[in-house]
């Protein structure tokens, strides 16, 4: 009944539409008026707006495309199983998150404290679960994640140099002593 392209577009916007419906419910409650329904409606509107903004960011986080492999996030552990490579990283052991570009494909590079790294294609199946996992990292906001996926501004970088070297952006790095090997803490 519905074309597959239209169905995919509607499915992609489902969480944003849910946020808009919650805002509409809040506006309806506010329209009824009264000492109880007016503040209740305002609270529902705020909750719906927050849900809509978060859904919008999550939707922008996962670009359209198809990359090999499957990503799963389970109890603080990120796993990626690709056709040739794969692995697991605990979010607790994660010390650095980078966005890199290799051979025209954008990848998340998750580095552990012991130096091991896991590369995950941005467009891999199940990559939408990484948004919530990365948002739970201390000091990293959902807006920062979406901004990291935005293309680099031509004013900031020479596009020929970026094309030749590839993209290599640090998105998040764990703060604290003992993270950087070989560095000494300053004495006071």
C-alpha cells in the first residue's frame, strides 16, 4: 500500500513525530485551562520538546547508507562484527573516540586504555545504538556527537589536504590522571 521509500522515510522520522504529538497533547491540555491543566500542559510540552530535540539529533547521527557489519551495544559493551574484522570494547575502558576516514568511508575509532582500537563504520547496521552509548560518556553531549559528524568547514581546512590525508577528528577523550602513557603529573 505504501511505497518502500516512503515507508523508510516515515520510519526514520517516527521519534520526531512522537515528540511533536506529545507537544500537541501538552498544548491541548493548556488550552483546556485551569490551575491544574495549564502547568501540567506546559510540563508535557517541555517533555515533548526535549524528546523531539533528542530524536532529531539521533536521526541526524545515523546517516543513510549501507556499510558491512553489525553493531550491538549491550550492558556497556560495544561490539562490531564485520565480514573480515570485528571486536568488543567496554565503554568503561574507553579512553578516546575519534572519527576517521579511510578509503572514502567514515569510521568510529574506539581506543581502550591498553592501546587496542576498534574501527566501526558510521553506516553499519545497528549504528544508531552508538548514539546513546556515546552520549553516556562523561563530558560528551548529544549535540557534540551530531556536530562531529557534520562535514568539516572549508574555511577551517584545505579540502585537498583533507581528501589526501583523510579525516581524523578527536570527538572525545577521557580526562583524568593515568590516561596518557608516559606523561608525568605536574607537582605542586
